[in-house]
């Protein structure tokens, strides 16, 4: 009998992913909208003091427009990644093929950790904003029950309980892709309706009535004059609107991030090219319009100088009669709307319009985390268990459990062990997006064979590929943004733990590659050859 020959291992984990194309364009856009905007209007109101302008509407509107241009450039690069390699973790797959796999893994391991920690962070913020809802009712009605309940929810124990609930519900929804993406579609529709109602409410605010009601609530006869005066006495300066535009760019860039995550589920998109275009380019434009309308309405409704000065006093912890009277809630737009209108229904709808995207975005965030783990397993750089897919639900079960557990750990870190969470994830976003941009720019030259085989957009301007022009522009902007914001106590607080964390986050990817290369070489699998191909569908 002839000797049986040993079966040669395949390059990838297996010959088919086992995933199905369930994601419609509208569901994907809804997911990106939630991921990018979830809770951000509440941050915008809290951070107006970062760009104090004598004409806030002009400065912030122009800031959004100016920042939109490099953001669209970066979104275009992720669009190219998604349509070039429409697989799970599509932007990681592109990044690791457009450069060296070691660079791609280091970059996306850091991003993965940042996103996983964000799952915990934004779950805790969801708890905080739920507490603010109840606190607002307590302040408005002088009701101790609502005040105490709001205080408990924002305590460590209450926040932990709510955060765990938000993570668990998202993980459970992520088990069944069809149900999950239907949920995303309808969540987007409900958010749109609530947002329109809230915006109408802000537009109808009578500023004089608001200030009168605020005076009655706080016991301060001139709340605006008092707040502005105390803020200016303690260092707040209202700048020329043109100069203030430059100050808006750093926080606005942060408000736009996370639009790359659509590429992580590109392997499950219906009509990939149209879906990716909607999920990146159009989604970013929609978000920009949303931010501009909200910021302008908020400033117009409650006054530029008051909203900016109040945010400054609250964030700096400066004693002031108005800030002291409202110290349990801070610059919370739905609460100001309640004070101005007295409508509890409008208060609840406005709160829901801002809180719900932050909450439902946990579902696509977990999906993205799972798809990156799955992609690593398929590339044989992570345990094969992470690449196992449920035959019933078409979901990577072990990867899902892993992502949920890491998110839970992140939430507990931010609640109970604050000194461990010093690293600001904004640093990782700016750094990793910049790395992605420069790799995309040089890809046509350093990975010409990959570029020629896979990239469908090969337009050239003056003999230079379009992707190179756009990649260089996006990279330059991100380097500038990182330099401008490094060390900012609000946006990018840094210390020795920050640097140590960054070394660990990027270093883990390098270690993962080296270990995987050694392990697979022993099994006769050429990792370098694997990264010359894209994974099967």
C-alpha cells in the first residue's frame, strides 16, 4: 500500500468564514451614527470652554466645516480599505497587507484595546447620564427621591450595575446577526424622530424665560452676569471668533472618530461598495450636519457666554452661586430645556435622543471588536478558538465572549481603579489613524503588487495615486492635531503611566506577531506568504 501523505495545512484558518451577509446600508449607517455621535452632544455642552469665542455659533460652525475636510479624507481611506478587502476586520486586513503584518498588528492591537476600553467607558457614561436624568427631575421639582436615586446611580456601585447591564444586553443582541442589524435599523429610525423633536424644542426656547426660570431655581437674580463674571475672574477669556476656530479643531476631531468601524463588518455587508460609501463618506457628512445643528441651537437657545462660562466653572470646579446650586448635574442640555420650557415630555425625549445612540452603539462596538478578533484568528496570529463560528447563529461565539469580558474589565477599571486608566484613548486614535493614513499613502510604492491586485481605485493626479495624496494630507493633519493637543488636561492628559500604557498597547501587537510567526513556522505555515493574500469569504 502506498504511504499516506500528511495533509499540508492551508494558509488561513479554513477555506470559508461561516459568516453571512446580513448588513444593509441603512443598518450600517445607523450603527456608525450611534458609534460616532453617542453622547457627544453632552460632551459638546461640557467642553464649550475649550474654544471660548465672542461668537460661538460662528466659531464652532466653522470649526466643524474645517475639521470635516481632513475627516472626509480619512473616511475615504477607510472606504478604500473596506471595498478593497471586504472581510471581517477589513481595515485591519488592509493595514496589515499594505505594510508589514507586524506594523498592522501593532497598530490594530492598540486600537482594539482603545475600543475595548471605550466599551467600558461609554457604558459608565451611559450610567452617569441616566443618573443626570433623575437628578434633573429632582432639582426641577425639589424632589429628594429623584435626587437620591440619581446620586445612587452615579455612585460607583450604581454605575457598575448599569454599565454591566448595558454591556450584557449588547452582547446578547450580538449573538444573532439578523436580529442585531434589524435592531440597529430601527434604533436609528427612533433616534431620528427623537432628535427632530428635541431640535424643535431647542429652537422654540425663549432665552428671557430661561434666564428668569433659572434665577428662580437657583435664587440668583442675575444668573448670566454672575456666571460670566465669575468665570472671567478665574481665567476664562472669550477670544476673537477667527482665532477660536483653531481652538475648536482638536475637540471636534475627537467628536468625529470611530467611523472606521464600518470596515470591520465589511465582510457581512450587502452591496459592499454602496454600503461602505454610505457608512463612511455619507455617515461623516450626516454627523457633521447633526453636530452643527445641535451646537448652534444649544448656543442660540441658552446664550453663548452663559453656556461657555458655565461649562468652564463646572469643569474647573470653581465656586459660583449658580454652579453651586446646580452642582449635582452640570451643563446638561436636556435639563436646561426643562428649565426653559417646563415640559417633562420634551425633557425625556431630548435626553433619549442623546442617550440612546450612546447605548445602542454598544452593539456595533462589540461586533467590531469581535470581527477584529475573528480576523486575527483567521490570519493565524490569535488562538483558533476565536475564529470558531456558531453554525446556528453565524457568530464567532468565543470572540464575542472575549470582547464582552474585556469591556467589563474596562468598565470596572474606570470605576474602581482610576489610576490604572490614566492613558487617554484619544492618543491611540490620533496615533493609529495617522499610521493608517501614511501606510495607505505609501502602499502603491512599498506594496505595489498588493495595490495592483486588489485596490479598485487607482486614479492618479499629476502621476501620483489619489490614495497617496489623500493619505499624506490626512497624516499631516493628524500629526498636527496630536502635537496641538498633547498634554491637554481635558483632551490628552499625559504622564508616565500614559507612556507606559502606550508601550504596552502597541508592544502587544508586536509580540503577537513574533510569537505567531514562530509558532506557525513550526507547523510549516508561511506567515509572510499568508499576508500577501486576503482571507477567503
